[in-house]
């Protein structure tokens, strides 16, 4: 049987570059385990932080070391020549792919955050007319932009906490408008509330605010990250997550719960070992579990996601209310990340999950 060449695309122009490297290492290992060894040939392609695409030999070194090689490749092959030529490209040619890209049968773009999870790379892969893992342009873009996402959730009838969309121009362009904007936010949402850039992941630029001074500072800071900002009402709730797998008929995993002692689930808490605890399955009733699983698949379909997604919820135990928080269409993918762990607890081990996602990509492309 001819092996399928899997283009593992990782790195990228995003603040989540290092997270992508960790996810790619885990996926690369899974592709060389068990039955996957007979089915797939790994072709890693690394995107540097400056946007340059690197060939497979160079990319393999990055995967193995976790860092950009300090010296040029010395092998006398086309990869070395390609690496050298890519290094001298002008910024207008950063999108050019290495020759090996033409040999890829199916792409696995394990890119997190802007320029990888927002529909941009998905559009390029779509133009290549080769199947790829995960959501397409629309699903990725809606899953990245928190404002568009919430509008889709509202249309689907999914309950959410109160929120207000804000633009950078409202914050920076007219000093006379800013005080009125803060007045409106205070009246509509109260304190505490959360200020978030609409298009960043990993809690970058997010702040929990409890006063007018903190609100003004947080809005100014969020506007430095994105031209679209969202402000959400705070809610005292448990944080539950559910993984979704599939295309037009998606399935939901068991439900997991995240607990932590920090003020909220910020970047440091997410990526520092020991800062948060995971409970799989979550310690909730069967009725709550079933409701969250149903809402997770509804959210998946509402944004036109495909392949995989992790959906996050707030569960207000005192009232029994469940609010959808957000959907992540390319969640962290290490062996200890919530998405693979939820599916492992649901009966699908890591290497089988990787295989399933590739098969879903092929299925979607064939239709």
C-alpha cells in the first residue's frame, strides 16, 4: 500500500509559535507509531516566526531539537539549497513554499492563533486543492474572531454571558467618546468583567477588571493587540470543556473540568505545570454532561467547523445555568492537552485520533 504523505505544518507567525512546536512533536510521534507507520509518511514543514517556510530536512531538525538550528544544513541536497534561498527572500516572497510541498497528499496544519488558525492558511491550502485537517476558511475565521463567533452562537440559540463588542477607533480615535463608552460598559455589564482582544488565543491580552481605572487600562491594552475587542460580564462558574470530532455529523467526547487558584485562566496558568488541575470526566451529573455535549455539537455546526474543535463552557452550579464561552478549532495537541485527553477518556487513544483526523480530512475533501 502506498503511504500517504502528511505535510505537518507547524510554527507560524503567532504568539503561540512555541505551543505549535509542542503540538507538532506529539503528532509527528503519533504518525510513526503502530498502524500509522504503514499508512503515513511524515513530511514536516516549519514556518518561521518571520513567515518563511522551511524544507523537510530543516523542519525535521526543528522538530527534534525544539529550536531553530543554529547553522545551515551541510548535506549536499536540494533542501540545503532551498533553505539558503529562502533565507535570502524578500518579505514579498515569504508565502513561497518549499518544493516538497508539491508532494504532500494531505496537510495537517497544527498552527495556533493568528496566521494559522484564523482561516488565512486554510485559504492557501484550499487553493492548493489538497485535503487538510481541521476547519475551512469560514469555520476557522469564525472560531478565531470572538465577536463573529458569539453572533453565530446567538443565532443558534446558545446561551452566553452578556457581552459588548468594541472597536479600537472607539477607544483611541476620539477622547470624547471613550468616557461614554466606559459608562455604557459599566451600565450593561458591571464589574467584574473581562476585556479580550477578539482575535488572539492563549489568553493573550485578556484582563479581568473591577474598576473604572482598570477598565480604561485594559481597553487601551487590548486595542494594542487587535482592532476588535470584546468585553464580557464576569460570572462565578465552573469551567467545563468538551471535545468534538467529525464533519457534518460530529460527535462529542466526555466532559472535562479545569480548576485553578489564579484569578482567571490566564496564559501563565495555562502553560505552567502545576498551575491548573484537570478532571476527566468532570464531576457533574449525567444530565449536565449530556446538555454540554449537545451544546458542543451545536456550536461546532454553528460556525461550520470540521474535523476537530474544543468547546468551553461556564457552569453556574447555584442556578444550574450553562453558558457557552468559546470554540477553539485547533486546540493544543500534545499528549497532555485537554483535547486529546478527552478523547483518550472517550476510548480513542492519541495515535488513533491523529489517524481519524486525517481520514476526516480526506472524507471532506472527496465531497
